[in-house]
C-alpha cells in the first residue's frame, strides 16, 4: 500500500434532504473530441436552489461518454483522445463493422470512460477540484446531437 | 474543444423527494460475457412506485462489473469482450496468478469498466437512450452466481 | 449473451428518506499506488446514523482516482498498477509534457478508472462484497495530499 488515510472523515454538513430536480441538456458535437459543460451544470445547480446535496449526470448514448478532466491546458484533451485511439484502434478487426470504422471503437471507448458521474454539492457549489472540468466525450467522426439527463437531490 | 453545449439546462421536474427502496438481484453467469438485466431494473422501478428520482446499481464483485451498452446487435458484445481481452490479456505476466490465468485479467477489466452506475428516473421510466441496455460483465471463465444491489430514491 | 438474470429483484427495504450528510477525507500518498480507505468510510457511515441509503465518494483530482478492488492479496494491487502502466505508458509521446513524464499518463489513468463511486448502505453497513475494498489510486510519482468528498443520503 502506498500512503494512508489521515485519521477520520470530517463532517461538513448534516441536514434534511427533501427536494430534487431533473434536467436535460443537449449538446451539438463536431466530431471526435471533448465538450465542456461545467458552467451549464453550475448554473443549473444555482437555479435549483439546492444548497447541499448530490448532482448526477447521465449520458444517453453508447458512442459518447462522460469524463472529469483537467480544464487548463487544451493539449491534455488532445492527448486523451490519442490515448483512446491507441486503446481502441479503428484499425483493429471488429465483427460489428456495418456502421463504419469509427463505430465499434466508439462503443469500446464509451465502455472505458463511462456514462454516469456523481458530484457532491456543498454550499450551493459543485465540489469539483481546482482543475476539474466536466466533459462529454464524442467518439464518432461526424457531428452528433447528444443529450445528458441531470438529477439533483438535497436541501 | 469540439462542439458546444446549447444554451442552458431545461428543468424537467422539481419535486419533493421523500422515499427510497433497496433491492437485490442475483444472476447466474455462464463464463465470460455480458448479461443484460435492463428489464428486471425497469420492473423494479415500476414496482417501487417512484415516478421521479435516481436509480443506482452496484456490483458486489471484483471480477465482474457493470456497463451500459448497445442492446441491438449482439456482435457489439463479442467485440467488447475481445477489446477487454486485448486491454488485459491473460497471457501477460502477473504476480498474482494462484487463482488461474483468468483471475488477474478479471480484476483489471473490472477496474476499467467499474462497479457502480446511476440512472435518472423520469415519469416512472429509466432515462436510458434508445439503444442503451444495462449489463453485468462476467470476466471469469467459469459460471458464477453474481449479485447486484439497487437503490432508488425520489418521489 | 452469457447467462441470465434470475427472475426478479427482491426488495430489501422501502423507507422514508429525509436526511443527508456531506464529509471530507484527506489522504497523504507516497507516490504511485493504491490507498485503502474502506474503514474510514464505514466509520463515517456509522457516525451519520443513517441505516439505509446511498453513499457517494468523489475524488477532487485529475491525476488520482477511485477504484473498488480485492483487498486480500497485495499482489493484486501491484498487478493493477502494472496494467495501468501498460495502458498509459510514460514512454509514449505526449503533447502535454511540461509537468513531467508521469503527468499525462496520470490524466489518462484517471479517465480510465474514474473519480466517482456510489455504494448502497443497508442496515447501517456498506453493501460491499466480501473481497471489495475502496481505494484511492495515486498516479503521480511524488507524494501528494489528496481529498475526497463524501455524500450520504437516506434514513
């Protein structure tokens, strides 16, 4: 094992939890790449009036996914897409190839990165770290309209 | 960046949230492969009587995991298993090899695909996209009995 | 498809859900490796007094992540780190390389393993399987102070 947890969990809040909201966000992608939507999430959390709770983000696709990544240097996003291309190359042989050479790699990349995320909300703010941004990852070559569904619960 | 979010989140519902349920589903696997259980989830959501909220699925194993994938063409599932075999090959050298050549690859594949998923519930329905199905992924060669625990909260 | 779901979901509990808590845990890592914090989570769940509900764990970093893995044989953790090193090698060519050869691989490994996890709570206990432990994965070479934010909701 490498490192250790420091003692115990500090409780930040203990409150009632009586409210929730569901939302929907559409995004137009321009082919493979990452689309940030952190600001849209933060704005909706503020509009919901929920101060403390949990936000869940769900992507309704099998060839687009979600990730939380560094939002400072755009080169990071270039390298992330290149890494996914190495992990699920379009040049591999696939049984399922009727929908084009980018389709099956898109399914594999979606499986590796995932379609649901949960972020705590503390004092009306998403509890993201300094460098964390929330991204939809488009894995297909052509532009698509993508949809995420949001759920927030708390008080 | 590739693409952009379209304006703002549309609120679908804002309601009370006062109820929850916990459930358990057992599955018998027949060796490596994907087992769909979307219908079982949908039925339990309906039985819970919760119209709006959040469903969480949790897999209680370190050599079986969860994924949401295309439920149309079975060839996709064949290619997904082949991709996991390339990413965590059983022919690699592992320190931990006492439980057989399929054991350590199973742990790695579980780490890459994950053991928890959250899906919003809107109007009594899982907010899955048209082609999305929920699957348990068995990573061991031999049949196993696997167990997932479910949580639903909302109103 | 390989295997089948056995009939239907068994409901374990159906209760009110009126309370939540938010918490914070800091961890000092000693360079690349897995840091277990299952016991800290279990203790906080007990302190919260919530018997039935859902615990969410969120990691506030882009070069450290979360995984649920076997907590018995430490060799498993050695092999997991070696697998991540093969999947996102530090010897690959990256555009983003100003922060050292371990930085971009750390972002890729974080993307593949994820930063949020949800675990149901049943009868005051985390619904983990027998061999499951909860780990922070440090992907950088040097020691770091890492922070996870926790949310629990239920009754």
